[in-house]
C-alpha cells in the first residue's frame, strides 16, 4: 500500500485538519475501501474488522470520519504538521525582536542623554527623556511577552490559512492540468 499514491487520490487530503469537515465523495469512500481491502488481503485486519469498517465507510459523511477507519494501518501515517512548531518559532522571533528593540533603543538614547549632559566642565543632568523611549518600546516588549498564547494562536491561524490557500492552488492546478 504505497501511502503517497493513496492520499493523492483524494480531492482534499483528509489528514489536513482544514479538510476534515468536508463532505466525503463516493470516490473518497472508494479509496478508503481499497485500502481496507488491501489490508484484509495482507492479513492486517480480520474479516469481521473488514466488514465493520466497510460499513462505516459507506455510512461516513465527512473526510474526518474516514480517517479513523485506516488510522492503524500503514497507509494512514499522517504527516506531522509543522504549523504549531512554526507558530512557536515565529513567536520566539517576534519576542526577540521586541526585546532587542527595547534594549537597543534604550541604550542608544541613554548614551545620547549622558553624552549631551556633559558641558561646562561637568555633568549637568537634564530631564531623563530616554524614559519615554523605554516606555514606548517596553510596552511593545511587554505585550509580546504577556500575550504569548494569543500571538501563537494568531500565527497558527495565519499559517493554516496559508496552507489552505496552497492546497486550493494545487487543486486548481490539478483540475486545469487534468490530473
């Protein structure tokens, strides 16, 4: 049972969370039925399991209902989604940029404030205006640090939307090309 070829037979990959609520077609059911028949022929499932799962295939309505029927078979090894990892990575990058922005802007402003305070033979402190820069950049850094879950959830939604669009583009190309 070559897994790649099986999943390419679907118009919408049932392993993708975005596609699990889509209605299953007769063709989708036939693909799963073929996987079950192959598994029975190879001795991976018993006749009773085959009959039970075949009934479930016929009564399934969505792609998400088909996937559990073959989950324990070699063909069902779903690719691990990198979306949560990418979302967490994007958060770490955003946090790093926010903290770096806070530190670098604050340091530069304090150096300027200190350097301009020297005059007339000694240090004449002025109003500590770099505090305003620290406040502005610190608010952003704080927002990023304290809203970690919200930022990761938003990144996840953005990446899932991007993945759905890519799947749609591939589907359109496949339909145009006749594949």
